[in-house]
C-alpha cells in the first residue's frame, strides 16, 4: 500500500518549495536547499520523538521551528494540530487542522483530524461545516465515510444529498441503510435459531481473528491490507496489519501501521492496550528499549 509510505514520509513534500526562484531574485539571498532540508528533517524527527514520549511542549517548539523554514507546509500544520490536541490546547489545534485541510481539501487524514478535534472541543460540527472547503466533492465523499464510521447517519445523509449520484453514493446509501437497520435489530436470527451472518466489517474481523489464532500471518497480512483499502478508518485493521508485520519481523512497518491506527481509536481502552502491546513488540524488535518500555508502562498505568 503505497499510501502508507507516503503518509510516513509525507513531510518530505513540504520541502518541495521554489528555492530556485528565490535565488534568482537576489544572489545574496540564496537559500541552501541541503542545509534547510537537513535542519528541517532533524527538527521534524525530533518533534515526532518528543511527541512519542509525551513531551508535547518540546514537540510543538520543534514543529514551530519547522514552520519557520516552510511556513506554508500543510504537513507541519497537521502535525501541530495533532500535537496541540494531545496537549489539550484544542482551540489552537483546530486552527492548525483547518489550515492543513484548506491547503489539501481532499486529504482524508486531515479531515479526520479536524473532525476529531472539533468533536473534543466546544464547537459543534454543524456550526463549523461552513469553514471547510465544502464545495470539494472528494472532501464530501471523505466526510461521508467519516460520519458513517462515527455512526452519524443523519448528517451523513445530508452530505450525500450534496453529491451527484454515483457508485459511491449508491454504496454509501446502502451501507447507511444496512447499518441503521442492523442497529435497530442488533441480533437477527433465522427460523432455525442460527444467527445470520453479521455485517461485512464484523465478518472481516472474525476472519482476521481466525488467522491470528491459527498463526497464519501471511494470510493475516494480505487480508488486513485489503481491509484497510476498503475501510481506511477502522483501527482494528491497523492492529491486524501491525501484528502480522511484527510476527514476520518487519518491525519498522509494524510501528508505522500501529502508530497510524491509534489516531482512529475512539474510547476503546481494550483495543488501545492491544495496540500498545504490539507497539512495544515492534520497538523491542527495532532495538528501541525506551519506546518499548514507554508503551509497556502505558499498559501498566492504565493510560
């Protein structure tokens, strides 16, 4: 899945600024691309490191220095939004999240971060929807997916009405109708008393669990990859992918997927601790005892 690597290294895109045009204006004002690139990368990775060990103030300071180098970087705005959110500075977090989204309206992750911050703060999403680039059809599709995953079917239907009919709208309408009906009747049974097959998400989860129990990690990896392509906001599929990669000693990719999946967990302590255990395994495999112990301590401390 190329998009995972792009997300991991997406900050490099922020370096693609027109340095040559600046240099042409005045030779004395020439900027060294190599120097700025090295400084930016050092600051960026320092920010990620500090955020990982919950030193949010230091992470924010490093990111703000990154922003001084590349003030128009939506990547940095997004990281600042997430870090301010973790630091319980929701008003500032929302500003940076909105800035990132306005620069890249079709970015699913930026929209998800913005909505997550709005949900945590005093704002109601209905009251801030006019702030986002709502005329972008891809944004509307992403928004529909996020709202359906959050089970906000009423608002999701309103967004769907803003879109032209397409296979996407048909699929999402069917998914909303199915999910709504299934929640109203949580346990349907056939005449012989056997439970009917649950919705596709639960069916995927059960198959993934079966592969885990049988230690079929190659099959687990393949199915988790497919599941993520169809449901990129479901945290359990990131967990399954991370586990499969850990068991095949691909610890770097495992940590990438698991770290990404944590952003999509909503009030599920058990799943959060499952992620922490796999992250500890991944960092132990990478030889990073500090990070491994940090995640183990989170489990022991219940946070």
